[in-house]
């Protein structure tokens, strides 16, 4: 469901989505490193059929927050891989980065 001709956000950021328990999932990502931005987590919404996840960042000089705060991913090889915990009830998952690029995520079980 790539809506533009840009490279895959999922592969560029190594995004992985994995259900954990009955009501949650973990999404890990490694954004392209930028000295001007910090990654704070993800906002999310669901209509019961699709879970939309928006990865959030802001300039390092700004203060911003996200519904699901980013934390270092456990076992990651570097400090630039983050993880967020999301509510999840088996919906299709669509991730969005900056701008209007949206991509459906494969769900690892």
C-alpha cells in the first residue's frame, strides 16, 4: 500500500511489528539518523479494522510528545533503534512517517 513512489518506509527504517499478549503489540524502528531531529514515539488510532500508526519526531530544540513514547529497543545493537508499545486487537496495521507516505505492515507472530 505504498501511496508514493518513494522507497519503502518499512524497509528503510527496519520497522517490525509483533503482537504481545491479547491487547498489545510492539513496534520497533530504526529511523534514518538525523542530527536535527529526535524521535519521540508514535501516535495511533483504530476503527476496529485498521490500526494507523504515525511515527513522531520533532526538532531537537523543540519539546514534543507522543501517545506511545519511544524507548530503547531491548537487545538492539545501537541506541538508534526504538520500540513503542501499542494497543492491538488484530487489526490490519498501517504505518505513516513524516508526510503522507503510508505503508501496510506485515505482522510477525
